[in-house]
C-alpha cells in the first residue's frame, strides 16, 4: 500500500538527496558546480556557470574533449561525419561545441535547473564518441568483408578506404570499399554497429551532394542489432543492403548485378 502523502515525501527526499550532492564554489569570475552525474572515469560532471544578461552560460572548461583525447583523435572529431554526429548529439540537449572546444549552453534564470540537467546529459552523451574509434570485438568484421569482396571480384578491383573524386573533404568521407569496373561508381560500406550506421548515412548523404549517380551496398554485421530509426535513415540513403557479412552469396549476386548493369 502506498503511504499517505508518498509523492510529496518522495519528492522532498529526492530533492534533499540530490541537493546534498551538489558542490558550488566560486572560481574566478564564474561558479563551479559539481553535479551528481558520474563521468566514465568516476569523476562528477563539473559545470562552470557565468552570469549573463538575464541568465547563465554553462561551460565545461574543455574537460569533455580532454577526456575524449585520452584514447581518441580529437582532430578527427572536429571535422567530417564525426563532427556532424557530435553536433547533432549535443543539440538534442540544447548544447553545442564552441570554437574554443568547450561544450556550452545558455539558460535564462528561471530555467537554470532543467538546463543543468540537460547539460549534464549532453556531456555524458558526448563521452560516447570515445567508442567510435576504439578497437572492438568486431575488429575482424571489415577484414572478413574485404576477403568476401576479393573472392567475388578479385583483389585488383577492391579499393579500400576510397576517396571519391570531386567530393570536398573526401578524406573525411571515405568509402569503405569501392569496386572498380562498374558502369557507375559502386561503393560498399560495412556496418558492424549502430554508430557505424549513423556515420555511413552521413557519408552517403555527403557524397550524394556531389556525385550525380552511384550505387551503394551496405553490409551489416547483424542488421537486427541496428535501431529502427537508424536503419530507416540508412535505408533511405543506400541502394542495397545485406543483413549479415556471412551472406556472401547474396552480396555476390548484388555486386554482379551492378557490374553487369
């Protein structure tokens, strides 16, 4: 049985508990606030508040990118599809990456509480970019895909990490594999994870702006592990899909069809 006034009691207990975890201190011309959100390294999320006209500016003093730099190439994150993904991720929580490398947001005085909660979420989500370049259990996936392509068309026709001609910033929008000899450019992308599905969608959309006609085949490690929204976006961007790298016969059929078109 729910106790009388339980909602009020729980609200009071939670407010007391959360507030007891907050640590606010002056830090130069700003306030430093430690929030009850825990970073991957065990530290609390720290926010610096600077008063503005009618509100506050929230900053992280560059600590988020500093953490990312421990095991990722921050320069690569600042351009191309990874930058697009990071910008989208932060904007979901009302934040953005400033020119000085800080995660920043603004909030009017009356909305500071909710803005801080959203900002804490943004910083934690930004830490996910560390996984985009880490070695994974799926590290053999691309080698398996390459070997399948070599078996299907021959080693001389498989071009890995292909830079598409006449595409701006092509170094940042590489095609996993291009198959030479097709009537129209034929690109094959490997998608072992949800993050890779998002990156591939961005790459395809970028190439489409500058290449009038090309064909694309997406090969999943396991299509069932990709979220519905990410899968729909990728389906709209790609021509063909193979649900598993083990479906070599299906891949061969689609490639030979494109080569003969």
